[in-house]
């Protein structure tokens, strides 16, 4: 029973973790609109350095509505002390994002799909303004209108607080120029652009166009990014399912072992039952029923414990583990099947018991 | 002929024990009348238990025939034999063979628990009635561990009677009991024999429970001879158990 319960817990917790990561990633990415443009040779967006000249060049492409420059960096100090973020996705760091206040009203949708919960987005006149993530607001006790001091010793006015997000972690958004200084970029340098098209269906085509026209650039649509992450998730899925299968096999062996022990212990009883006229079918049914019962009870206990574990983990994890009805259904089915399969061999052993031997044996 | 309930003819049972073949029964003949109270006695290893198993449809003979109610049972398959046991035979064992985790009531119900012809209420009522008959009306919900040896054997007797069998086979029913309790158990079995007309076939070492007008079969070297208490006493088979 224990092996089964542990197996079920392994399955549910592992799969709910993948489901959770998957759903939060695709939630965020799915809500992103546009094409991410960055340096072709850069390993990732934060390592890309592009001249802000591209802003105009990109907007000149037919079908492009707007090119939004972006800067990424790290906030090192807040209010004169080492900046401390939460969430393992940002590994305890506070991410710095720079956006152009003059152009942000042109952005369709929210950045990373995360909206401003309190306060407002940037407007053209913003200079020392900051939009901060919820956890920063909570941990540093900032409200709309509070001042927050960053690396440069300048005080920024908090104008907006972002919705709580399981993916992004700690983040401070400041106007592009300020971010450039904080991130020590050269003048007229940015990390990347988000290019939004007039017609959303054109995204893929325009991404290709950008790459052809400017081979030094990489252009990837948000939906492609989602696909890419889903590929990685697919590998994760596979890995977790392999783990889950192994735990199921262990659970199955556990049931076989437990049932076999309990059957052998009762050899004499089964012999008596046979002697008094029980058929093999009756015994077969009895054992299979017993092992299904183990499967059902083990499954229910496993599911209850898993739900509790996931509840607890969700308080500490940067992303939510997701338990779906299907997952619970599958786990339950799993454990019942483990019960049936685990009962077959012991049941067969019982039918082979010779009543005479069993009764005689002390 | 109609009053013969079991008839065995030229019954043979050989066992293989490693290289050697043990001939437990080598052509045994026995005819048991309905409603009789029959003893089978004999030294250890004489084939008593083997005979019992064959008469009780627990095992297949190597040769010869066993007829129960005129029906040949020696060639039946396992399923048919289990049906015979369920419907016609009741067993009482030396070691009681009760299921320790079940109450007296459930132990008595056991043989018919999987029988769909009888409802649970009916079965429970019958089991309670039988437990009262064997004098355990006040111990229905006790488990075997909470009962004395004699009480356990009474539960086993009630269990042997639950399917209302024609034949009750008892293999050393008093082997684990002191002689006072053993006498009580025999009294109870004789009562069942007289009042209910059940056929009792009892394998025993204890000749002290045999009465002078009882039918006694003596089994030796795999063959059966009819005898009597008097004759047994003459031959020195007397008193308590032999050394096994």
C-alpha cells in the first residue's frame, strides 16, 4: 500500500508541476503580442545589443505598426541596500526593464501579459517613474506615489504596481533612458525590440522578412516562442511520465509483494475455504477484489496527500502546481489498474493451493 | 442399496515422495450407510486421512471408484468436486481450521458465503441457530482466539452443518482436546447423528469414545477391515492416543 501511495504522490506532484509551468508559461507568452527582435548572435535577449536606429528601420517595413525598444538589466540596490527579489525564476534578483514612455501607449496588450494592477502605465512625460512588481511593493512597503531609490542614487516615483505574476518574479520597470544608464548600455543602444504588426496574421511573415532584410537580427513571434517552450515542456513531460511509469511499476510490484505475503500467510485459510466448497473462481474474485480495494484505498489516500502537498508547495513555489480533474482521474485509474495487475499473480497462486496440503500444514 | 451414502471400491491412492512411491491405499473397500456413525481407526500412516480425503471429495484417487449417493465422484474435475463438498459434505478438522480474524458467526457462514442461492439474512439466521444448537449461542460474536479449544471445535461443527450436508467427515476431531471436552464433542456429534440423521465418518486415535455397537473400520497397510470395539480391545488398541 505504501509503495502505491508514494507512487501516486510522485505521479500527481510531478505531473502537476509540469502542468503548472506549462499553463503559466503559455498564459504569459500567449498574451504577448508581436515579434521579439534581437541580435542574431546573442544567446538570449538580455545579451543582445542593438542600435536604436533599428527602431526606425523596423517601422519602415510594410505592415509594421510599431517597434518598441526594450532594455533588460538587473537592479542592484534598492533604497541604498542590496536589492532582494523573490521567486526562483529570477533567482532572488530584481529584474530591470526599460521601456520608452513616449511609445508605450502604442503597445497592444500588456508586456508579458501582465497588467498594471494599481496606478498606471507610462506616459510621455514620465522621467523618474517606476512600475514595480507586487512583491517589491509588498517587501519594500511601496505604494503609488512612494519614492524608490535605485543603483544610480536617484529617487523614482512609483506610478504603477504590476499584477501578481507567477512567472516574472521581481521586476522594476523604468523609462528607457534611465534603464540604459542603470544597465550601463552605450548611448543609443537597446537590448531588443518588440515589433507589433498592423495585422496580427502577418506576424510570421514579417518576422521572416525582418530576418531576410537584416541577417544580423533574430526575429521570433510570441507564438513561436510559445511553441519553443512547449517543445522543452514536451521533453519535461516525457521525463516526468517516465518517472511516473517507474513509480507505477514500483507500486505494482509493491502490491504484488503485499498481496503475495498476505496470501501466503493465509494459505491454510484458503485451503479451508476450498475444502468447504469454495470454487477457484470465488477465491480468484476474493483476491482480485482485495487488491482492487488496496488500489482504490491507496489511490484515494495518495490523491489526498498529493493535493495537500501541492497546496503547501504552491505557497513556496514561483509557479503554481496545477492539479486537474483529468490528472486526478488518471492517477486514480492508475492505482486501480496497479491493484488489478498486482492481484493477478497472487490470485493465481491461491487457485494452486492444494486444500489437503494447506489443512495439514501447521 | 438406496441407503448406502458412500461406497468405495478397490480404492487406490499412491503418492510420489521423491524417488519412492508411497502406496497409501492399496485397494480399500468400504460401504457407509445413511445415518450411520462410523469410526475409522488405524495406526499412523495407515492411510486414514487419505481415505477421508477421498471420501470427502477433496482428492482424486489413483484407481478404483468412489460413489456418493450412487454417483461416481472419482473422475470429477476440481469444480465438480468443490460443488460436491459445498452441497453434500461437512468437514471437522483436528486443528479446527477456523479463520482467526472472523467471528464465530462468520466462520459458520463461510462455506455458503459465495453461494447465491441463499440470502445473507437467511444464512445468518441459520448460522445463529446452529451456534445455539452446539451450545454457543452466547459466543456468536467472539473470534476463535477468544474461545476455548472445545468451543472452537463446536464452531467447526456448526460450520460443518451450515450447508445441511448428508455426510460429515471428522478427522481426529478430539485430537487437540482434553478427554472431558473430547467426550462432550462426541456427545454433540452423536446428538446430531440421532436427531438430524446425519452420517458421521470419524477418523480417530481415541478408541475410548467408541461404543460397543458402533461400526468400526480398521485400516492397516492400505486395506480396510470391518471390526468392532470389542475386537479392538482384544488386539490391544485401547485407551488414549498412539504415539505418532
